C-alpha cells in the first residue's frame, strides 16, 4: 500500500492518547489464563511445539522496526497465533510448523533481500508477509524468479494478479467500490478525494473517479500530501470552498497525516454530520492512536471488524486476547493474516506435501475457511471471496457495522471501471489464461 513515511511522528502526535487509553502496543497484563508470548525479535524463529523435530519451515516477513512496525507487529502476532494453534492441534501432515521471522525494517530493498534469504538459505516452503504495496512490489520479482509462494494479508489497489502470490486482503471491488456505492446512496453525490501521495491512493482515486462518472456522482476536488506530511490546512481550506454546504470526504491518507487531518477537520467545524469521511486505511488500532474524539461518527471500509457477531469471531478474539492481553484489539489485516495461515495449511494437507509448491498452489484454489469475518473461499485468481463491511466509529473506538453484504463478494483484481483494465480477468487454474486475459 504505502511507501515509507515517518511513523515516529505518528507516535509523538498520539502520545497523550497512548497514555490515557492504554495504547495497544503498550505493556500487556494478560488475563488469568494467558501465557503472554514474547514480542518477535528482528530475526529468529518461533519454536515448534514440544515433540517437533521434523518441522515445516515457513517465513514471516514484516516490518518489526522502522516506520511500519506500528502496524505490522500486530499482523505478526496474528500469524504466530495461528501457527501456535495449528501446532497444538497436531501440526501439518504430522509435522510442526517452524516460523523463521525476518524484519523488513520498513525498507523495501531490505524486504527483497530478506525474501531471498528465506527462500535460499532457510529453505522455507512459503512466506507470510508484507504490508505496503511498495514492499510487495519489491519482493514480487524475487518470488516470480524463484517460482516461490507469498501470502499477502492487506487490502490493496488491485491491478495485479501473480501466480506466486495469494492475496487475502480486499481487492478494490471488495472495499473501495462498495464504499462509494453506499456513500452515493446514503451520504451524497459530491465527493472530495483526499490521499497521501503514493500508488495506493492515486490508484484508488482513479477507480473512484471512473465509478462516480458511471454512476452520476461528482468529484469536486482531489488533493494529496506527501507521505507523513502534516500540513493539511490547504486541504481543509479547499474542502470548505468546494463543499460549502457539506459533502462526502473519501480519505486514503496514511499514518500521522490522519492525526493532523482529523484534528483540523474537527477544528474547522467540518464534523461527520455534514462532512462524513470514509477511510480505507483506518482500523481499530489507528482509531485508538489518533483519538476517538476526532473520529467518532466517521466511517471506514473493511471486510472485518472486531464487532462482527459470529462464533468464529468470538473464538478468534478470545484466543488473541488470551495470548497477548485483554486490552488488545483485532482488526482487518490481522484477521486476514490469521486466516491465510490456515488456508495454506489446508492446501498443504490437500496436496499431501508442503514442499511441492505447484501442488500446493493448485490445492489452494477453492479452499474455504470459516473465518472470523465470515466464510471465505480462495478464487482461481488467487484472491478471496469475502464479506464487505462499512463501520461507523463509536465512543469506545470500535465500529458499529453500518452495512454488510449478505454474501461473500467475489474478488475482481483487474478493475472494471478503469478503461485500461475493463474486461480483463485472471485464472490460474487454466495455464492458457493465467494472470491476465480478456474475459
């Protein structure tokens, strides 16, 4: 999703909130039944359960330091929880999973180097990793050159479909497009687009502009600030000028820019009653860090919220809190990271091998899982069918679910509103079709 930005500023801006609300990354006091796990080190392994010996090595590749660590450490927590549960239940094909953990250090060349190390030196059979599109784009040539396997857990801009990646976050038609449709029906037809200046927001806004043109909406303004930028006053001024009587703000800002943006939005009197914003990169943890008082009444688009009412989610939240502390929250990227480990496990068991990646890839297609956010299915385009949800920030920093699709939405990686990719599809079950063909 993002390129590098200064998350350190983000922590400084939100220090007061962190102190008063027991920020999620602070020291945990576990529930009485919990056995807290140590925080992952920059590099290393998670030990297999007792009795292991004959293990299956997998890689975990996320930023445990640097600007992105605030988000990615929680994803690692979710992946390690899934591995621990699988090992306790007997492992995979009678073997324990051994996770080799590497730190991408919020640096995209480092991600590529660590991907090569995991494949060539550690001999892992799969890698669970990346957050930003920049990191994913950096490692993609490595996985394609070596014909290896990456499982990627974060919503992204689409316009990609690799044989070597399984995408368990949302494609644009499972997040951005439904959010625009709901806003048009419920909040207004005049949109101001706000984003950080990098690939994800610009691609998202290209999709939004094409969608609004097709559906009778109107873009009255579009503006970007550098990643990590906090000088948002010009954008606030432009919003007030373009939408003097109120309207929709579609927000794809990232990091500490959101702190400044929402504080100044409120300070300028642009509240959610007349200027509702829809964000695509703000989840439960970010709400706590920015400050609930600035976000209450605004909206976010995801596939999963911690408030989803299902037995699978209750089990997931309880297990996560038992392992990491009762003050922790879960969010969409964490859920996508958790379930992708299970989907990989099921594919390995169907293939009867963890080492023959071609067999595992083929076996992954059609895999289903009773996920915390609802049953998911791996499509032939290596993306998941998923439920779509829109949430409104409430007083406690969690989300009231304002909209949810009645069924899982099939993924469409090649966008059908953008002229250049309209009509394209992806099907890795058919070698003649592959990653891009005219449907």
